[in-house]
């Protein structure tokens, strides 16, 4: 988990790079690569390029990463900063308040931010830096040789690239294409529910509630917060949208009194975001030839430590550094994986341990200790 200094000047100043996936990791890669002088095209399967409207936690290492990407001011303007995590037990008693390390002087340690607001910050920066974003387009074929990758697109176009980056998520088609024998995502036995609320006065930290149903309250702006709740779902059910608010309320029936009271305001079916939790860690190579993967495509984590997006953003920064420090892309990919593997594996395994402890598939995990350990790990340089 050791860091290294950023190369003073790129050895390869003008790669032509295709990024598959216009999510957090893909957009971060586009920003980092453009700042290194590379040409970048981003394609995104969704023609509307939409994200669901709840929030996301971005912790101290992400604040530092946003500074490295050069978008920190816009990021903080769109977010709500906080400097502590509070831990509660199922009866509602607070058992710890953990100060979190500030990694950028004068800035908040952590933020909550709406996913749409985060996408806008990153997307605006990608465009301002001169990269191309093409919604509604997929890569139909990737034909590579020693000098590059020829890509045929779903809109009938074709182009050739020096490097292709698969940032297309846990169900990555790029991974299935270039690393067909790699690990696949596995359902954990747990799912997550999310819902937005008005932010109550005095909520100045992330509130984490331990128990079989894990709950968190995350400040997202001066006016709003969101709740996440992780519930046992051993049969991996798919719930219809109609009645989803009532189902989420029922899932919170045995939680702390404050959470049960808050749950009464969960009334809009369409505003509930439900997602089964799957995990995956690719232990072998993260690339094949000139095609490389990042983020959930190689290390999909459950949200218990709030680091899934953070790991993807850090991946993007490190990958851009290594591509600019090596004349041979495959050497760059190997150096990138060497820098990222241990840290990402720690997050995947430690998050999954909390998940398994909540649903009885493993020993219960003390969230106080797990959170403090996580902050110590991610505070280290990337």
C-alpha cells in the first residue's frame, strides 16, 4: 500500500485512449489522462447518461484525489463536508465519534454528494479539458495487435487507439471479452436500500448504525441527506417498484427508534433505490495486451466502508501516471496493478467481512475499529 512520487514529465505524451464507461472511474481516468497530455474518447452505453438521484460518501482519500485531478473546488461546491463518523448500536445509543483525517489542508475530511452532482462535476471537467464523450455508444469488437486496438462501435463507426480502458463496472463486458477466465461478481446475501431526506439540524457527521440491518445517514447538502440500509436478502429477490417504499419501511422495523421514526417519511416508490450487493476481486492480471480494466470491473466492493468510488478514482490517477511513465503500455499496466492490488483487495475483503458479520455468515465486525483501520489505510499515498 506504499505510494510513489508522480513522474516529473511524461515519457509518452500523446497516447490516443478509449475509455469504455462514463461513470465515476471512467470520467476520472479521462481527466487524469487529459492532464497528462493524452487524447481521450469516452463512450457510455446509456444514451441518456443518467445516474440515480441519491448520494454517495466520498472520504478523505477522495478529497485528496479530487485535488490531484484539479477539480477540488467544483467538487466541494457541489458537496457537503464533514469531519467525523459517529457509531451507534441497535438501541440507538452512540458509542463512538471518530474524527477522520484531513488530507488536504483547510478542506473537509469527507463529503456527501449527490451522484448527479458528482457526475456533472466530472463530466464538465472532461469536456473542458477537451475529451470527447459519446453517450449511447458501445464497443462491439476490440481487435488488437502489438501496436494498438481497432474498435468497431455500435453506431457503425470504427477507430484505432493506442490503449483501451474498461471502466464499465461490475458487469464489465470489457472484462468478459479480454479476460474471460477472470473472476465474476458473486451475490453476498445482502442488499442496499437508499432514500433521500431533509437534513436535520445538528447532523454534522456520517451516522452509522450497527446491527443485522446496517443503517447510515449521510449529509449531502445544507438541506438534504440520504439514508442507506443494508438488509439480509438470502434469496436475492427482485422487488417491483410499486410498493417499494412500504417494503423499505418494513425492512427498517427493527432498527433504532430514530431510524424507525425517520422511515415513516419513506413514501415515494420511485425514489427508493434498491440494489443487491455483489463483490468481486480479480486476483490475476488486470489487462490483456493493450486493454486494461479499472474500478468495479476488477475490484467490486460492497459499500460498507464507503470506498468503491474512491478506489476507482485512485485507480484512474495511478493508471494515468504509469501510462505517462512507461513507453510500453503493458509495462505501465503491470506497474499500475502492482500499486493498486493490495489496497483494493483490503477494501474488498474488509467490506465483505462487515457484510458477512451483519448477516451471520461470519463473526460480527466492530464498525468503530473497522472504520478507524480503513482511514489509516486510505490515508497512505496512492
